[in-house]
C-alpha cells in the first residue's frame, strides 16, 4: 500500500496525533492553532488514507464531548539501520513509533552488501510472520558513524571503508527498491532518544554520543537541527583544537589494556564492562576535564533544556561523568547573587543498539509523513 501524498495541513495534524497516540479534535484545535473546520478536514483526509481512525467521544474541557482520533499503528512501517565501526543493528517500527522487531546484523568485514542483504531478510521475515502487506513499508533510514561530505555521502572511520564517500541513499535504494534516507548516527540517536527515551521529556536538548568516535545530535523545538551540511554536532574537533584529550571508547579500551584488562573489541568491552576494573579511574581522571569543558561549551552555546550523555558509553560510567561535571561558572563571582538558569544533565535511557536504528527509522516517517 503506497500512501498518497498528504497535504501540509494533514501532515502537521498527523504529527500531533502520533505524539499523543489518541487525542480529541478539541485538543488538536488548541495545540495546532487551526480552526475546527480545518482540523475536521485534515482528520477526514487522514482517515481516507487509512492512517487514523475516529473512536469514542471524550470529554476535553467544557462543552460537548469531542471525538477521539487514534493513530493506526499498522497503517505504515519503516526500517532503521545503524552502522557503527564494529556493529550493525536494524529495527522495524510502526506508525505509532513502537518497535515491532529488531535484530543485530553485524558481519565480520562490515561490508555494505552483506549488511543490506541481512536487513532485507529481516524485513521479509517480519512481514511473512505477521501476515501484513509489505507494501506498507515506507522506506529505510540508514545511520552511519561518520560526517557528511555531500548529501547522502559520509566519511566514516577506516573500519567502514565500504560505506565511505559514496552516495549511500542512491546506492542502497537500488538494492532495496524503496526510499532510503541517510543520517549520521549521533543525529539518529538523538531522534531515537526523543521518540522513546529521556529526550521525550524535552523540546530542546543535546544528545552527546560517545562511541569509537565522539559527536552530538541537537534537537530544537522538537526538530533535529542538522546544520548547512548535516554536520551540526560534530563536536569531536573541539578537543584537539583546545589541547584537550578526546574522550571516546577507543581511549577507554587502550587505558584498560594498559592496566591489564584485555577486551576482544569494543563490543566485548561494553558487554562485560565493570566500573571497578583497574584503569577506569585513570581514564576518568584524564577525560573528566574534557567532559566538563564540553558540557560548559554546549550549555553556553545552545541554552537548551537538557544535555543527555549516551551513545555506547556504559551507563554506570556515564552517570559518574554527569555527576562530576565541573561547570565553568563554579569558578566565577556570582553577579548580584544570581546565576543563569541551570541546564539539566541526564544519562540516556535507551540502550545504544536501539537509539540509533530507532531514530533512523523515525526519520523515514518524519520525512515522508510528518513533515
């Protein structure tokens, strides 16, 4: 089933309905600023497309009861793939944003053809088992650990040579015969956290993605801020240019090895991580000043509601880092006894193998149905 092109008004209203799951027309009128007639026409258009349905009447303030509008979860689906230096994961979500299936699709050489073939098998398995129409699949979102050099073209680490400097959107679309959207993994993880994690509590936040590399995803007024080239949040370069060490999991693994703790790759270290391992304290002592510098820089630059530390960083370690942030103004005189309002500091809720592919899958809906 291919969903026909929706009007801009219907797409805007659909986004509100998806956020609530079930909502009255009265609430839609209040939150959208549209007239009752406009909301009625938009919901009629969405019902005709099979994306929502009208249900029982609900009380929404004074006056007559208002008809509840429900999202139709099975009306459409999307796939999301995250590709890190040593791991790949795929999820399938429905219109409501619920994860219906997920699978690790890592292969030894991280080759593009092998991983995409595994993604297609995963999708086929879901639709065969569910009995749902595969034509409801709207597209594939692909999140890769790297920065953009052109639209759809990323420059990842050397471990992902097969994904580098090619138009991934165009190349993968030929193999999967569906729309493909490409994003960097920090941006995708921020969207995933916004959908089902800690970020759902905030309209504006910065998601700090610590993995083999270091980056961030920025959400402003509920929307991803990508920048001119898609590289907003490429904050790793801040450390080298300021003479500070860059905190990432590669340096953690090296520090652990120096202290006698040997891990068989990044995934093994993350799976077995013990906060009491020798070397953890040494890594924190060396890298905590970099985290404090970064959190201060982001707070002063963005003035967002929250800074969320996530990525593949073990959550016990992330909590220690967040709790030990030394804000720059702690060392300044207090003007008239008042400081600027504080920014919340949080640890990401979603596991790192979920936030990236979840955000990539959500991107498909945002670009095709909700924008």
